[in-house]
């Protein structure tokens, strides 16, 4: 598939998705959102793709929304303060960063961010629904929204406190300052810091650890179990899903192969595919619709 704002290449089970507007430090546009979602759709549908790495072309990861794009702020409409549900239920009032974040949330493949350079605004918040973030020593990060007179987007008010804790999330968002890789590591935002020339090699090493040794269906289920239980009200909800997963997977060809390969001291060859062999209880949730309640824009 050909894209205008990004490049993809897949080899040995790993899709490399590169944001590709280097002359604009890979600034985010509506088209980039659409193309990233399309690439994620391709990855989810392709059983040959076991993991996804996201990085940026040139010296930046993503410098935030491209303010020269006429669709930069899709929700900035004159009637956006209306309390009329018909206005809020208009899908053009959705934050485009949030549309991407929710698609990443629903992804069935592990997603690794390899942050090669500056990542601010949506360039930072798009990483939060990714599973692992590793960074170059050259990277800089910033939740700069308050300094631009706006608020955090891309559902980051849900993701960020869950990743780094409320106090750290608020300090970064309140100050709006740009900070370096070492602070990102100390604050729990990234897994590890690497020299620029070593960054992609480490991302591929992590991706291959997953792709070469684990069952694809188990990984898809684990990803959704972990992310969705992050918002669960009680551990009983996790126990219920765990129990269904253990029962379904325990009798699978993957489980038999996992035990056999371990006993025979060989690499596994898991037979089940994400495209055809997800258990019958999946998905176990009702996906919320875009719909706002009456009144002050509260969600249903």
C-alpha cells in the first residue's frame, strides 16, 4: 500500500512504520491520522505481522500538529461550546488524535515506539497507547498544550496517569515544558535510552523476542486484557476474563505446541492465527460509541 505521509516495510514478522514528513519534523495531519489507521488495519489483518515499530524519518519523531494543515484542529468549530447533543454527536467534532489513540488501543499486535527525535503534542500523546517506548538520547518530549492555550488530547488524560502516575502526569502537563530522554526514563515514560545509531536495533531486538518465541493469539489476547483491565473497577473483572482465556487457550493447538517445544528443547511453531483462531468469547466488551449525553457535554 502506498502512503503520502508515512512509509511501511515488513520483514521477518516486523512492520516498521515510519512517519515520513521529515521536512516538517513529521508534523501530524488529518491525512497522517488516516494513513496510520490504514496501516494498523493492514497489520492487524496480516498474520505475517507479529509486531509493529513506529519511528520518524529524519531528525524528528513528530513535532505535533502541523498548524498549516487546515484540518489541524478538527474540533475547533464556532459552535463547539454548544450544549445541543446534535452538535456534540457530529463526528467532525472528534479530536483526531483521539481517533488514532483509540485505534492503537484496539490493535491486536504489540506496538513499539522508537523515538528518534523531538516528540511534542500529538507526537507525544500518540505514543501513550503504544506498548513500549524506547528513545534516542537526541529525543525531547513535551506535553505543551497549556502553553498553546489548549488541553491534552488523544485520550491522554486516560493513558498518561496510568503509565506514569497522577502527580508526574500533572507536573508535565501543568508546566508544558519540553524535557529530555533522561527525565522521560526517570518518570517512567520510556523503557530505555539509546544512542541514535542503536535505537532501531534495540526496537527490532524487542520485537523479535516477541515474534520468534510467542503465540500470536496469546499476544493479541494479552494486549487487550492488560489495556482493558487498566480501567476495570474490580479485580474480579480480570479474574473472569483470565478464567475464560485459560480455558480457551489451554485446549488449543498453541498450548500443545508450547509444551511440546519446551519439552523437546526446540523453537515453537504455533499453529493458531489471529485472523481465524481467536476464541469465541473475543471480544468480551461492548465498544462505546461516539455519543455525548445531554447537558454540559458529558459522555454517555
